[in-house]
């Protein structure tokens, strides 16, 4: 005796929130100050590297 279900729900891909637990907008809004600090540190690093290369080109 076999029991078959005629109306099984169709599989759907998980939404971004279901898959990761957060959305990109939430990530940026909650970590804005950390991202700005990271961008500032990268700016300082690349600016110092540029100035060092320019100074040593002579």
C-alpha cells in the first residue's frame, strides 16, 4: 500500500534574508561607522603610499 501526496508544495529558492539572516541594507545601516573608518584607513594607506613613491622617484 503506497501513500502518495498529490499536492506537494513546490521548492522555492530561499530569500536573501532567509539564506544569510540579514539584508545588504541592514548590514550597511548597522555597520556604517565601521565601514567609514575602514574607508578612511584605506585612504590614508593609499595616500601615504602615493606620497612615498613620489618622494622616492627622484
